[in-house]
């Protein structure tokens, strides 16, 4: 949660001078952190946020933008929210505020998604809308295979509205529903950085990008190490198998091995981990790697033919079981 806290802290320090942008942020925050309630037949607005500082910020914006003085209350913690949360409630004048923010339409019906005037507003309004949604219900996870920027949404319509706003900001976001919970998810590393910058969390975006690049470099190094280990393992297995076949060939042919083929076989057994090129340099006179390979191939073929004629196991019978995986 450290990354989420860093982003939230930075976003809380942003104070857009444009009233329309501030209203967009506040409306999204109210919508994604609670929204409308009915208390004693009256429309009330309640937002449940994660910190007292954010609750006081919401209260201040309500006073400055709409002239409404809300109630602030501490809510005891639960299994899903350790340490509790803080509620910002507007009961007196709640319906008027709901109409002003667009959470109620002209027929007094709750808006299922987000007010249309916000989702079709300027880029600044869309960025403010995303900022409010993240402050209310956003999470940023560490860079890696499962890296994501997620916002939990109160409805599928709200999720789709947030996705539409993201696309207008150039952010690749998708709506997901898991066990009845709607979320908007941004997974691509570049898209996450773009989203953080758009919301105004530029410091967090730079730190997240640096952390992502560091993780990618480390992952790349690990892949190379694993690749090299696999290659070395395969090379070792191949060398064991080659030497085992040569030993079996010399055993099958006995004294009937031609001198030049015997020399190639003995070179292979004397320098078990050497490459064919290196074996050629050890020969007297030196041989090319193709010449060495050809002689060893003829040695094995001659031995396998003799084994087939005599009905005995061929050269592959000498390969150890652990080398058969190569």
C-alpha cells in the first residue's frame, strides 16, 4: 500500500484553481466513495474515505464550492479496512447538493454512472474526475508481472464512464467485474505512468517508472542467467552423451578401429568438455572441426553397423539416463 499512499498524498496536495475541475474531482470522489443514501425519507450524501485529512479536504471543498457544511465522523475499522475510515455526511440540503453535483438527475433519479457534463468535459475536467475516483477508491501495486492501477467502482455504468474518460486522456484502461465487484484496471506500464501524470501525481509517476525500469532490468538479468544455466546444462549433457557413445563404439570395434578414427575418438575422450574446434587444435597434425566431427560420426556409424550385425546393443546404449534429456 506504500505506493498507493504516496500517490494519494501527492494528489491531496493538488488544488486546481478552476471551479469546474474542482467540482469534477469532488463529484467523482463522492460517487466512488459512497454516494447517495436515503435517511428518514430524505436524500443524503455520504462519502467514506480512508483518512481524516482527506475527509477534511472533502468537507472544505463542499463548503467552498456549494456552501454546504458537512458532518465528519470516524467509522470503526473492519476486516477490509484496518484502522477505520472517516465519513463525510450531508443530510440537511443533501438533495440540493445531489442535484448540483449531478448525482441526481432532473427527475430525482440517482445517476448510475457519472454526470454526462463531466465525462464530456475538457481534459482538465477528465483528469480531475480520475483524480477524485483514485482518491476515493484507487490502488497502485508494485511494478512487476501483476502491476496495476485499479479503481473500485460503485456500478458497471460508473466503471464504463471512467474507462471512457481514460481513453479520452490517452490511457488504456479496461472495466472488469469479479464476484460482483466492478473495477477499472490499467495494467500496461506506460499507461500507468500516463495515468499518474494525468491525475497530477508527477513525482509518483517518476518514482514508479524508475522502479519499473529497475525491476525490468533485474528480470532481464535473471532471464539471461537462467538461459545461460540452461545452455550450460544442455552442453554438459551433450558432452556426456557423446563421450559415452564413443566409449561404447571403441568397445564394440575393439582392435578393428581404423587409426584415424581411433585418434578422433581418443581426442574426444581425453578432452570431454572441449568443442569440436578445440579438439581439432589438439590433433597432430591439427584438424578442422568438420574433419573431427566427420571422423567421430564415421566411428559411431561403423560401431552401430557392427552392433546391428551381431545383434548387440549399439552406441546409444552407453548413454547415461541423466544425459538423455539433452
